[in-house]
């Protein structure tokens, strides 16, 4: 099955509104020359409306970096799926390694957030991945399997089509280290197999699995050339329009 490449920019806690608008304006000018890969940008929450206005009627989708599992209520500082949609987002990241290992969100929290995202009609990037000590102990696959099993526990076959999985080896996030293309493709193949056990081979074959972990223009082509790697979730290299565009070109 042919899966269109997806290039996603996760800005994390970077860029103020004017910077987001300038990024969007420059990116918009470069879109006609880019290959037909899908693109989505995840700015900070507050920048969503401004960036949505700049990128309206383009093929660049927008999303939020996190979502709460309740629709409304006394949850100071949280943002619901409906609020994300109102602000111009159609996507959300769930279970990013920094949410898991810096903020302390466990697998059950990730499961609840994924459920809330799907109920709000958002496309979701579900992040999974092992830490260095887990890989060195030979536990990488078992860790990723458990993360997938819990996160997808309540997901229906119909909802799977609105989910993208991002494999993030935690030891390669912001460290400059990158899993080799062979390492990444092997885990992507494993992820597709786990999903296939639950939803069937055909559904798993249609699932897009992204690689996230110090992706940059210098290594993007080697990673994205692999059949099992359907795109990239990009951190630092997505803060520059030029480097983000170079990675998008590599996807083509």
C-alpha cells in the first residue's frame, strides 16, 4: 500500500506570535516548489490562531502539542480538543517523550489523551519509544509494545485511520544522536506488526509510522528512503524554514 509521506514540525516551547507568523509567511512562499508530501506544524498553543490565519487555504495543517482528556471543567492550565479546533488546529501530539519523561505522564494518561483527541475529531500523532538503558538491556521492543497496547486499548478499527505513530528513541531526542536507518526501520516494522496483531494486516499496512529523533537535512534522505519510514517528527530542525523545507524535499 502506498503511504504519503508526512513531515511534521514540533516547535516545543519556541517562537512568539510574530516569529510564528514570519515562519508561516516564508513557508507559504516555498510551497509551490515542494513535493506533494503532507505537512503539519505544531506551534505553541497561543500561536495557533495567528499561524492558522497565515496558512489558511494552503496544504499545511496545524496542530497542538498536547491535549487534556476532559472537554471542560476546573482544570487550570489545560486545553481541550474542542479548544484546539477553535484555535485552528486539526492535529495533536499525544505521548511525546518529553511529556512522558520530563512531565511524568504515564501510559494510562496517554491512553486517555488519545481517546479525547479522537473524540474531538482531531488527527493524532501517538509517540512511542524507549530510553537508552531500556535499549541497552534489550527491552526496546517490549517497552514499545506496552506503550502501543495501552494507548490503543480503546481505539476502534475505524479510528486507526486518524492516528499516526511516531517512533521516538528517547536517547536520540535533542541529543544529536540518531538511530541508524536500519535501527529505525526495524522498529517501524515491529510497530506495524504490533498494530497488525490487533487491527489486521491491511489496517497496519495503511498506518503511517514517522521517525522522530534529531532528524535534520543531513540525515533525512537516508531515513526517509526506507520503505517502513513514512515521514518525520522534527524538533530543532523545524524551527528554521529552510531546514524544514530541505527535509520536506528529502521526503519527495
